[in-house]
C-alpha cells in the first residue's frame, strides 16, 4: 500500500483530515527509522524521545546494509 492510500484510508476510517493523518504517519516513520539512520555512539540505539530509559531498555539493532 502506498503512503497516500494509507493516509486516505486512516483519515476516512477515523474521520480526520488527511493532512493531520499524514503528519502523524511522517512522525511515526521518522521515529521508527531514526535508530537505523542515526545510531547513537557507543553501540546503543534508542528512539529519539526515549529520555527515561535506565533499565537496559535500549537494545542493539542489527544494521542492515542498504
């Protein structure tokens, strides 16, 4: 499914404006992709908004060749 199709489907199902849904999807994609694109030095990889992790909740991610 293409992104624009997904946006339209979610907007229709949830009765939201497509622009609002697209913003949410863009932010979600950025959040999920950020550990692969911007690994944290030292081997730890975490989400951008993960500021309160103190219990080994950041797992190493296998970097796949792109």
